[in-house]
């Protein structure tokens, strides 16, 4: 009678059993195709129980690993070049067999592999041989079969477990803090941004340089030198004191002189630079300094010299304006020219006056007395207190090409 689960196998018949016997003399499993007859009252059964055993059978070149739990039995058979893994749970039974048309030779072996750290599994391989052309196999749960027309040789393949150890490396990061000290200590003659270092001078009372100054907690050499050399200041000397103070002027006053020691204090805005010391000035000279001068001509307006202010009223009384931050000779002349005034005069560095004529009593004085710098350009003089730099419109002073005939000194 054909097996219900595999029509290629016989599974006994009415009152007939296919019986199998184990040959213990040569540790081989023989498949017996003899048909036995039993009476209805007599039943012969054969069963096997394997505890905590995993059985794996594979052909050459394959690798099979089958985990099983306690009380389970699993048998796996596969053809050449394949790999099969059959897990089973407790109390279940799974049988897989291969059926061939010729005799089959099998080898049974037991292989034990151990992997780190503590688990051990035992692999038992078992296959069967059949002396006849018919190989029936019964299974209580599930049966898988395959058929080939040639002889098949099965060998147990060792399953190798490889344990790889990994290690970690810790790196410690160290942060170091370095305190920088002053590294730039200039000597007389050292150059920086068109400035030449003159040396260390003593502070005096009144101050050695008092024309312009400022102080800041972020003082640097360049900030002080740029301040003093700007067109709005235009001073030949720049000096730094006590790390955070800047002073400008055109010459040291009150018997101050270079050649002292004590200029050793770092600048508050750059610790690698020296900005004087306590009552000591690091003095620098602007090598491209342009001394202020009296502008000789603006357009057709020529300089007439320095005149005292009138004792009564104004020397020039037509129109006027004041600019405390941006007054220049050019701006004043343009203002008076725009108001059709032939005369323009500048006073006190920030005042501009226009007029149609000079009083007949007006007398010029020494030009050097008009020495106050213009608020808008410290390279020009704009009169002084009660003194005016006076300019007169003189059309003949310009050539036919519009070029002034005089040159500003």
C-alpha cells in the first residue's frame, strides 16, 4: 500500500507491516523490504527517543548546523552541494529521507564542536543503505523525499564554529593651555606699518604728548598708530602708555625724552606686543608724515595771508557757518564761492566767513600764527583763535586751461 504522504513509498498493507531491523554488529542500519504479517490482536512497533541530540547528514562540500531543544529528534538528509538546517521543538519528530533507485552507502559519525564561552553542541549524522531498489520511509510528523537514478554516497561533514574576539581601544584626549608672553620688544629703528620706533620716553606733567589721545581695554600697536596718523589727526608721533593708553603729537613736551627703561607692559588687546609701561611711553614716529601747511590756492581763490579778527565786529561779515568735525579750506572756499563772495576766511579750525571786501584798516600778520589745524583735515591750517586765513577770488590766477598758476607748498 502506498504511503499517504509519498506515493513513491510503501507503507505496509491491510494487516501488513513494513518492518526494519538494526544490525548492531557493524553499526549499520539495514532497510528490510520483507513484509510481515501480524494478527489484529498483536502489534509490533518500533520507536526511538533521542534527548538533546541533533542529527545532521550532508553531502561533500556542504555545511549543516541544526540546533534542537531537549527531547527533540531531527534527522536531515540532503543532496550534494546543498546545506540544510532543521530546527525542532521539544516533543516533535521530523524525518527526512532520500530514496534512490540503487543501493545507497552511508557513513555515520558523531562530531562535537564547542564555541566560546560555554555552549557545546553534539552533532550526530546518520544515513541508511538499502539493498533493494525500493526504499520506503515512514514518518510520524513530516516526510520529505527525493529520487535519483544513480548511486549516492553520503558523508558527514564537520561543522566548524569560529569565535572571533574583539577588543576596544580607548584614547585619552589631553588639552593643554599655553600662556603666551610678550614676544615683540622693538628696538630703536624697528619699523611697523610705516612707523619707526624711537624708544622709551618718560611721562611728564603736563603730558609729553597731548594733542590727541584715547584709551581702551583692547589696545594694540596698530590701533594707536593708525589713530595718530589718520588725516583727521595727522600727527608725526604716536606713543603708548601703561598697556591701554594712546597719545599723539608732533613733538615731546615738558622735557620728556627717549632713552629710558621700563617700557615692558603688554598691550591690553595683544599680549605679544609692548605698550609702554607705568609712566613710560613707547614712542613711534610716522615716517610718511605730511606736515600741515597753509593751502596756497583753491580754484581761483588765492591765499592772502593771516589776518587778525576785527576789533569791532567781523573782518568778513557777509555769511558764515561752523563745522566742528569736518571743516576744510576747500569746503569753506566753495561755500563762499557759491554765495558770490570774493573773500573767504577760516578761523579757529572750524569757522568759515565770507565777505565782499576787506576793511581798509585790515593788516596781515605773521603767517605762522595761523596754525590751528582744520577739524576736517589736520594737514591744513584753518586760522587760529581771533586769526583768519584769508582767500580772495582772483580769476587771472588760473590759466586758460583752468590750471592754477601757483603751486601749493
